């Protein structure tokens, strides 16, 4: 006698429950086949994890290789003698852009612990190189020098604040959870933490702090270098002597002071609004650097020749300046007053 429709339905339901099916098709699939499918799925998950791990490894290896090569190439230019300081400054920007922590993007499983490792290694590398370049000679920074170690040191001092756009973009990505930092940020943080470390050798500070403090005198000298090169850059740009390099421009106006006496003139009809505004930015950075040096108990050292040029500067206002340029000129003059008052 044929089974009833109801009996058939009950049999189908029992098979479905027994095999843990999720679709009508699986009702007619044996339990052994389902086990095989589960095993295959597990193997696929394992393969995916292996591929992810391999991808992360390759990404880190590539990042390390590219950043290391870029730093070597740019550092070679910075170290070359008889190379214009402007070229050294450009190379220094690439050098600081190329530290691996600047390329860290907080993707895959490249976590914050790994970032802290990169910050420590980066500061260690830079401080060792800086220490070797200074070589114990902490004589006053001199932006008029065109050869020897000084132009290289000044280039590093100016560009130590460089931030890689990749790091900035990664830090702004939703959920990224980290603050973009420059080598300058790391060094200044370490110098500010010095008293904390002195009070407690087990102080909970980032590992890069101790890497910087091991070369404390070099880090402090870098701040003086930065203070001087930023100020010299301002003088170079507002002079309007676009045909000269920085060192030649400074020497020219120092000689002019010897010829004409107590003042030299920066004719703002020879510079545009952008040049004035950017020069004010450099001036403000110089003021900020000076303030930082004092905040850690230091005495900012400004080269005597640079100080003399700043104190004897006379700005000739452009009579035909538009509204924007006129405002930039006024802002710059206010900045100059603030700078000179703090020398």
C-alpha cells in the first residue's frame, strides 16, 4: 500500500532535521556529503587566513624596502658637499617622508603595537645619523655657510617637521584611531618627557622617548638649527633676490650693511602675496621653535649675522598692493615685531 502524503512529508522533515539542512535541496543530500562540504569550507577559511597573513607580510616587506631605499638615496644628496642648500632641503623633505612610520596606514592586522615599533626604530635611526653628522660640534648654526656639515644640518632642521600625505590621509580615515606625527613631534615629545623620566626610570612613556633622550644634546641642537634656518629662509625670500641662493643672499645684505650703515631694505614690490604669507608662516614656525626651546629650559641661539639682519630690516611697502597683499604685508610686519621683541 502506498504511503500517505502526510507520511511522506514527515519522512522528509526527519531527514531535514537529521542532516541540519537549510534549503529544500539539502533535504535530499546525505549527511556524509554535508560533512564533506563543512570540511571544504573549513579548508577554504584556513586558506583565506593564510593568504591574508602572506599579504600582510608582503605589504610590510615592500613598505620597508621602498622606505629604506628612499632614505638612503635622499640622505646621499643631503650629505654631498658643494650641493646647494636648496637641493639639500628638498632631499631632506623626501628623507623624512620616507620613514616607515610615515607609510603606516592601520590596515589589515598592522596594529598600533607595530606602529610604536616603527616610531622607535625611526627615531633611533635618525638620532644616530644626526649624532654622527654633528660629531660633537655644537658651534652656533650659520646659514651663510655653503660647504661642510652645516648646510646638511640646517636642511634637516628645516624639514624635520615634514608629514607624509599618506600618513595624514590614513589618520583621517574613519575608525583609523591614530594621530599623524612628524619626526619633530616625536623629538619634542621626548624632550618634554625628560623630567618625567628623570623622576621615574620606569615611567610609562613611548619607547621612542628614550631613543631621543639618549642623544639629548643633539636633539636640543637640532632645535637651534631649525630656529636659525627658518629665520634665514624668511630673510632670503623677502629680499626679492630670486637670482641668488640663500647663502649668497645673506652675504649680499651683510655686505650692504657694511656699505650703507644701519639698515637694509626689503622692497615688497618685488615679492607677491603668496611669498609674503608663506614667509610669515616660516616666521611663526621660528617663533614657535624658540618658545619650545625656552619651555624645556634652553637658551635659543640665533646666529649673530642673522640677528643683525633681522634687527636692521626695513620693509618698503608696495604702494600698488591689492587688498590681500596689503593685509599680508601688515601681518608680516606684526610678526617681525613679535620676533624681534623675543630675541
